């Protein structure tokens, strides 16, 4: 049986690959569970200092597996237990996946090798950087099947493109081609399809050689400031400065700077 998620760690970089290529990496329960557990493991692994998320085949991820979802809806209705049980996948899978991507204390790069729709697009938006194939596109397809936004897209999307554009993309879902995604700020870089993963891994390797604790603190500070005022944000910055100021990386980097040498970061 093929593993639904492939996981490889090399040089401090964890590559997480969605592996249902025949289904365009649609998120069935097996894949969602494996992705959640893999990301949580990468977040906690001290040997991992950067993460790359990508898909196998011609799609990055087309979101929920609607065939499985339809079956679950029918089963819930036939059993008379109501459809509430169907939605446990949101707190059990989608929410922890998006949370892990957005908050783990290390950089995360999405190597968007093909179409990213629904939760697949939301997962990419939760990452720090999106390297996107010139043949790829994003589609916030939730409303097209009568659903609200999930996987953090209501939080990440307005911060990438602004509130007005976010409403447009969510209320009138259509595929945004890579070139337009770059204009809107959904894509960080657009490259040829064959170059997506190599470019992402190249960037991840550079980040993995950097001050990991500082990167994590920067991610936390940005997320905190999104929901707080200037005074609270300054206070949180102070906490993060105290955290990073106590690291070996900071002390060694200061010594290297004064000695006019290039610092070496160990991630601690």
C-alpha cells in the first residue's frame, strides 16, 4: 500500500509530499491524518530546521476528497445521526494541519507544483513562501460546493491580498493562474514546473542554515501583531527578543560580526 505522505529529511530540510497523484492529492481521511501527524512531527523534530510542502503528480492538492465526503454525508443521513459527525474532520484534521503550517517554530515553504484548490490552497497560504509552477493555479472553491472557508483561509487570505480581494476570491471562486497569483501576492515566485521543487529546496537549505529560533520568533511576532495593537505587539516583541537573545546563535553571531567573520548558525 502506497504511503499517503512521503517524508524525507536531509540537511535540516524536511520534504513533506502529498502522495495521492492519481486523485490529484485529494484529501481523504488517510491522507489528512498522515499529513497532520507528519507536520506535527516535523514541527517538534530538532533536526528539522525548515520544511517544504509539495504534491506528487500534476496537482499540489485539490482539497477535500468529495467522493469520500459524499459517502460520509449519505451514511450520516441514513443512520439518522445527523451530519454533525461528518464535520469532525475540521477540528481533527484541517485545523491542526493549518495550525502546524502557520505556527511551527521554523520556516515553511510551499512548492506548488500544480493546482491548489480549497484546503489545498489554504495550506499553501499558511506557509511563509509559495514557489509556484507557471502551469499551476489557486482556487478558493469552498463556496462552489456550498461551504464556508476553512483551513485558515479566512485568516491568511486577507493578509496576503487585502479584505476586498479576499472576499472576491472566496465569494466568486475561480482558478487564479500563476501569473495573476504573483500579481495578487498569492505566489512568492513563479518558475517553470520542473524548477519548483529544486527552487524550494534551495531556499529551504539556506533557511535551514540560518538562526532557526529567530525565524520561529519572527513568525510568532507577525501572527501576534495581526490581532493586537502596537503596545501589546511591542510587549510581545520584547518577549521574543529575550528568547532569541539567550540563544547560542545570537551570541556567536555577534562575536562573528565583531571579528568580521561570517556567522555559523546551529539553530539553538
